[in-house]
């Protein structure tokens, strides 16, 4: 153990060295200690507070392991008055990367060189303060000296109480109880979350199985997507598809419109039939509303305001009375330019295939289109044209100050064609064939949309068979024979 005995004021003696002033002695001792032990010195200094201190601002003690012997150096002396006890702090301040012996930096932050370094100008910070810059000869790097970094480390507190005391045992029991309570709560939360995730996975699996069953039964992809979407809405409201009572509760308590409620009930009825679940469908008070029938001039204005390909699609809808999905699946081979006809060979909703006579205008508009989607004429995704007509009708409603444009949809062209054809022919079977319906009940709705109050007709007579044949080809209908001639009529 190397000891430094107390000497006269102002002198400290280091064993094996010459007497030096106190301040110099402190510096010499500090320089002999390796750099990596300085943090240990300050920690030891904090632990040994109260043993003694040096007068005249000298260092209190130099503690740490000696580089040569691995032992501690102690300071003591009769002239060292006892230190006053200081309150113990919760943190220890350590100066990291900072050498307080001189202003010069210890090493270059780039190459790690120990110097020498020369002063190379000042650095001016935003707050107005100045900072010295240094130049390294080894790597030609200019840098500023780092400020001391304060690291706060919590001191470990050890209880001086005996573990056998009653207060300690009670305290430990309370902590254990709290821990057990927290663990129980966390376990319950984890269990509930796991059950929720499991239920969600089960519902998703049921919907996938339901969609696959519909696919095997030959339903269209759009129909399958719509039904699964509606069932997801029921699940989102908290219903269990395997429990009809929970589904009825959702339908009864949620604020659905009459049409929406009827639609959800119809979809769930399909679900219960698919999985053989016993359920008596609820009653829904909903009646179908009459469709909006636009004027022909309004349709023509909408077609004229659309783009080239969209206008051709709308003109095809107007002449064929087809659905938007049927027109999007038309191929170039379905168009007969010579006869001005279009074949609908891929009908929707189980309808019949049919061949429809179209106007020369429609044929010309189709011939001017590029074969961008060959072999198809139009884009097979109807969403593109739905978005286009939505923007066009909104613009026309504002420009022409006609709010009726906002009520026009792609299906409105089908309603308009069916109504006009029935008004011209009064033949419900012909309209049924035009629309591709298999059930006449679906076609009878258009008979309620026709107003025959202002019907006007053209009349003509035929004296020969050739004249009668031409009248029939022009759309005239035979009425009767009178005074040796045949009377024909046609609606204006």
C-alpha cells in the first residue's frame, strides 16, 4: 500500500519523489493514473466522503488501482480536518471524454491521433458563443473540442433492514399480491384478445367457404363479391353468422334503411340455405321504387359530353339495352358491320343470349375505336366508365342547370330503351326478348312507365301485295280491310 503522509501546509510528499507544492502534487498524482480509471476514482471519492479533505482546495483523495501494483493509494494526515457529512444523491455525475488539465483536446475525433494540435480559428455558434477550433497535422482535419458529457447513473440502493422484520415481510407480501394481480389481468387480456382473433379467423374462414360454394354453383364473380361484402357488414355489427338470433338482433337494432335491411336479409337467407342452418326469414317492409327514365335528349347530351370510347359505350347501351357488364365483355367478332347487329353472347344474371339491331351511328362510332383491349372492344372493368359518367353528369348538371342529369346511371339506358320499345310496339314479349329476361314478371315493370294518353299514329293503305310488304318492312301494322284496300298504322 502506497501512503502519502501529511506534511506541513502547502506540501504533499509522494513516496519516491521530490517535495512539490500541493497543487503540483495533485496534478502529478492525477497524471500518473491511467485515463480509464478516472471514472472509478470519482465513484470511490463519492463512497469515501467523510474520511477527510485537503485544505487550500487540494484534491480530497486519489483512489483507484495503481497501474503497476494493482493496489489502492490512500491519503491521510493530521492536518486534514474531518469532512462534514453530505446528503447522498441518487445519481453520480461522470465527465466522459473531457480532460480538464488543459484546453487542448486529447485526440483527433477522425484519426485518433494524440497531437500535437494547433489552434485554427474560432467557431461561432447560434447563441453567440465562441468555440476554439483545432487543426490535426496527421489527417488535416479541423475540429472543435467536445464539451463534457454528463452521464447520470442511478446508484444502487440497498436496504439496511433485516429480511426477518415484520415490515419487510408485509411489504413483500403486498408487492407479490400486486404482481399476481397484474399478471392475472394481463393473462385475462391476452386470453380475450386471443379469443377475439380466433373468432375473426373463424368468420373469415366461413366467408371463404361460402364464396367457394357459390363459385361451384356457377354464380358470377360480381354476385359473389357483393354477397360476401354484405355478410361482412353484418359481422362488423357484432353478429355471429352461425347464430340466426344474433343476426336478427343486428337487423332489428341497427339503423338500416328499408332497402338495405331487405338486401341483408336476402343475403343471409342465401347463407343459411348454403350451410343448412334453420332460419325463418324476417319480414321486411320494402317496395321497389319506380326507376328514373331520362329523356332521349338528356342521354344524347351525356353521350356528346363524354370521351371517345366512353361515348361509344354509352351509345351501345342506348341501342342494345344491355347491362354494363355485358357491353364490357363484347368482342370485335360480336359486331356485324354489314347487318348492323350486335350479339350478346355473355349475358349476366342468367339472362338469354340475343342479337340486337343497332343504328348506323353506333356502328360508325365502334369502327373508329382502336383495338386497345383486343379481342374486347372496351375495358372489362366497368368501374372506369362509372367514374367517367359520374364526373360528366355532374359537370352537365352545373353547366345546363338541369339536376336530372345527376339521376342518370349506366342502367338508366336499359330502362329507357325498354320503355320506348314497349311504347312503340305494345308487345311485352318482344321487350322481354330484347332485354333477355327469362321471367316475364321482370319485364312487366316497364308497362307501368309508359303513358299512352298522347299516342299518335301514321296510317297508310296498300292495294297490292308489294305495297303491303313495303309497309310491313317500314314498321306498319295491318289494321283491317276496307273498300278493297288494306289499312296499316304505325305509332309516331
